[in-house]
């Protein structure tokens, strides 16, 4: 990516290729230098601003990243990726209810149906037994497991499928939750 950038330093797409590589390799200052150069080419490019937010997250500036994602959503409200990333940033800031509504597009539900109060008001409609199936990597599983206290309040029996490495970490903390490995099917766990 650096070689391409050196060959064509006036091409915005080469910056867009270099910046994620720099971030991934934890060369955050180099990424910000490339971001500044990319902004001189086109300061309105939304992809550049998305990379700014990503770099801010790597600097542990979740407030700054969230502000950029909010601006991106204002400029392109139909871009689901911006909403997803804002949701993650808000979760990182501990602003769970706000973050939850930005995941609504993934589940195909209305924003109003996502609030914690709405869930509690409809607790009688929640099944007595819930089986949560993992579909993401271990990092995402860890992030979503922080919401177990909210879910356990809403059901009588909760079974959560997770990466096997997480079971010894979470089972002692949540003794009322049945944790099963990802190789176990839902039918097998309820027997």
C-alpha cells in the first residue's frame, strides 16, 4: 500500500488503501498523516471520514469516533455501516440504549422496538426459554455477553452458545445461564 501511495500521491484511492493497512499495523501516526493528505485531495469524501473514525477508535477516542459517525449518518442516512459502527462506539462508551438502536437495521426491526424500556414492558411476551446462537467472532461474543444481565431478567431459562474458550470465564459469573460450545446444536443443549 505504501509503494502504491508513493507511486501516485495525488490519488485518493491509494490513501484509502494505505490508511487501513497503517491502522491494522498500529502505525496510527502514519495513518493520521495520510488522512491529512487525503483531506487535502477531497475533504468531503465520506470514505476518508470513515477512516478518520476508525483511526480515532484505535487511539481510544471513542467520543471523537462517535461524533464522526454521527456526521456520516447525517450525510448518508441509508448507509448501514455508519450506524453499525456508531452503535459499537456507543457501546464502548457505555451508552448501551443509544447504541442498541443502531443495530436495528441488522434485525429488521423498528428503532422504537429496541429500547430497553420497550423490552421490559413486553417481558410477558418473551419466551420462558431462550437459546442464543453465536454467529460472530470471539471479540463480538465478548462484547455482546455484557448484555446477559438484561436478558436474564427477561426469561426463565437462558442457554448461550459461545466459543468454548469463553465458557470457563463466563460460567462462574453467570451460574444461572447454561453455556454451550459452538459445536453443540440447540436441540442437544436442551436435553
